[in-house]
C-alpha cells in the first residue's frame, strides 16, 4: 500500500480533525493534481513557520527556567543579597507607577507652563475682579430696585396731588354753598349768624391751610423724587460702565486660560504644581532605577546568572522566593506543552514531506507540472524538506 493511500485512510483524517480551521486536503485527490500538491506545500511551509515560532518560545522558556534554577541554587548569603536588590528594584518601579498615577491633565499643564511665573498674581487679580464684579452686580440690583421704588412713589404722589386738587375744589364749593345759606339767613330771615359764621370761617381757614401745606409737601416730594431718579440713573450708568469693564477683563482672562472662574484656574494651578513635583520625583526615582539596574547587571555578571536584561524584564517574578517557585511550576507545564506541540509539528512535517516526495516521484503528467509546482513552492524550504527526509 502506498504512503498516499495510507495517508488518506489514516493520517489525513487525524490531520483534518486536529486542524479543522486549516485543513487543505481532500480525501478524493489524485497524484497528478497540481492544486493538491500546492496545498500540501503551503501546509508544510506553515508547519515549518509555526514550528520555528514554537521552538523560539521553547528556547526562551528553557532560558527562563534555567535562570530561576540558577537563582535558587545560589548560596544563602548571595541569594539574600540578590533578592534584596531585586526587591528594592521592584519597590522603585512600584513607587514610580504610583507617582505616575498622580499626574493629571497634561494638556492643561502644558498650557499653564508658559504662564508659570505670573499665574499666582493672575489668580489673585482674578479673585479681586470677581469680588468687585459681585459687588458691582449687587449695586446694580440695588439701584434697579431703588429706581423702581422711586417710580412707584412718583405715581403715588401724582395721585395724591390729584386728590388734593379735588379736595380743594370740593372745599370751595362747600364754602360757597354755606356762604349762600348764611347770607340768606341773615338777609331774609334776619337770623344771628355771627357764631356760626366764626366757626365756619375757622373751619374753612383750617382746612384751606392744611390743604395748602399738604400740597406744598407733595410738590416738594415730587421734585425730590425727580432728583433722586436722576441721581439713580447716573449711578446706574456709572455702575454699568464699571460692570462692562470688569466683564471684558474677566472674559479675556477666562478665554486666555480656558477657565470659567478663578476657582477652576486655581484648581488647575494646584494640579500643575502637583504634576511638576510628581515629575521631579519621577526623575529622581528613574535615576535611582537606572542605578539599581547597573547594580543588578553587575551582580548577575558576578554570579553568572545569564542575561541581566532578561532578569530585569522578569524581575517581578524573580525577586521573591514564593513567586519564583510558582513561576517555575507554571513554566515547566508550559515547557511540556510546547515540547508536545513541537513534536506534533515535526511528525506532521515528516509525514507531509514524504507525501510530497511520493507525489513528485509519481508525477505522470507530460510536462511534469506537479513536480514543477512542488519545486517552485518549496524553493525556500528545499533544504528543510531534504533534512526531514534524511531523518526518516
């Protein structure tokens, strides 16, 4: 039985089940099918590429495991010194990350950086202007209220003036009527009207005098109301000018610093100060981290533990005994799994390599197009194919 027949019955079914998403083979193929040959070549190239990737991962894993084992094999005193250095390095990294979390909006910080010298003075001036604007607005509200009150008082005074005028006319009419009555009593009926006339005259004089005084008072209040309204309008105009000037300055400052009030600007300035201090602290920590990295590299070279950069990269796992042991167990499991995957890829590559060779040898086409397609598609992997064949 040929390898092709065996592969269709056994290997292909197993291969198709294990590689459902990447299956390129068909059970009903012939030796002289160019498409089948090309698909097999492509499959071999993918297997080779995957195997190379898995092999690199496997070698890195071996390197990682060896490093952990070498660290564990250090004498107690050296191990303690090494762990202390790595723990200090981890703490420095953690401290740097925590300080980075304190950094706020960098865009606004950059915007404030160019005004760093003048910002405190600007904030104080802005507070003064906002307080002044609050007082000006309060004055405007007060003057508006006072003006409304004066208008209302003027309307009342005008009504009172009209009432006094009506009362005066009524008093004159009453006086005239009573005078006619008294005159009639005196001339027609010859009655004594002296007492009545005196009383009537006294009442008329009193009422007339009272109306005169009250009318003068109303006129005085009207003139005073006019003066007060004029004064209120002048004060309102001055206050409005001051309000507009303050508003223009505040709008300019708000637009310049992209804020809505002095509290926001002060808050952003505080955050900028915090960011600046945090950046300064990060710079110091970064310098300390570089110094620790140099110390780690020196110690790794002295203890011959491999590549210092590799250890620094995995320092969070290598610094503590418990994490090293957990990581060692985990990496051993990954190592076994990778090894199994590599072996499966090698077996598949051997099987497909033999199959490609058999198809190439049994090419019965007149122009050898199957063999030519195989040669073209495996131009880059010809040596690898030959090596796989030699191994078998």
